[in-house]
C-alpha cells in the first residue's frame, strides 16, 4: 500500500486473545488419552464452528449428546463455561491496540463467534473492546469468514472502502478471503511481526 490505511480491522480469536477448547476441558478431564480423544472425536472445532455460523447451542448440544450420551455433562458445559476456553490476551497485542487507539486510528473487528457466546465475552473484556468502533460477529449475521459477504457487510457497516483499511487474521484462508475483495490483509503470527508490518504501512506503532 502506498498510503497508510486509515483504519485497522482485527480478528479476535488467536489474534487478540488466545482460544482453545483444551483450556476449558483440561480443567474437567485429566490430561491424557481420554482428553485427547474427547477433543478429537466429540467436541471438535468443526462442531463448534456451527455456533460461529449462527446455530443455537441448545440445538447443537442436543445433537451431539444424542451421538455421545456418555459425554453429556462435558458437552453441556461448553456454553456456560465457554469463557474458560479464552484464558487471556495474546502477548503484546493489547498494548498495540491501545497505541493505535491513542493515535486516533479507528479500530474494528470481524470475528467468527457465536451470537450466544459473544455478549458475555464482550462484557468481560469491555476494557479492550470499548476502544473499538464496531465489531461484526459471524453468529449474529449468519455469515462466516472467509465468505466474501461478511467482509463486504463489515466494510459497509464500518463506512470504509476496502483500500482504506488493513485486516489482520491468523487464518490464511480468512486473509485470502479479505484480499479477494480488495481488502489488504496481514497473516498474524505474533505481535512483534505485526508491529513491523503495520509500521511499514505507515501506522504509528
């Protein structure tokens, strides 16, 4: 980009905050083969992705419990204890967000996140998210990254042209999806590397 972007759009999970179902279920199942099997075969990322796409936990959990009744209690714990799967921020990222905000750079986010799980997480992390002007949540819109429609919806809602912003995501497919509609994007690996990339674009970090 020859001109510094006027806004920064973040992904949330594994960019601003660490996330993994294992963080929760290590508290409920002893580490070892049983835990590994549960996360590999029962409470999978693919199953959880249904929530990001807008399905209600009551429906998805009933279906999964019907398939794995021996794990009913563990499956039922996913919604009420979901925040335990998000233990804290990615190192260095909240400081970077604060610097951009202090410099007057408009901040936004596009996240694949359940419409049911997002409000309590947003409330818990209000100190950070109060710095954001808007967040597009996939489960609320029933659109998910990397579908082009969610990026177009977000840009329209944010009042931005694609070339006026930069998007940051840890998933290569989501980065490619953004770039496909003309939204410049950075594949996130760590805060230090991101800081170098943003500085190269002319942003004050």
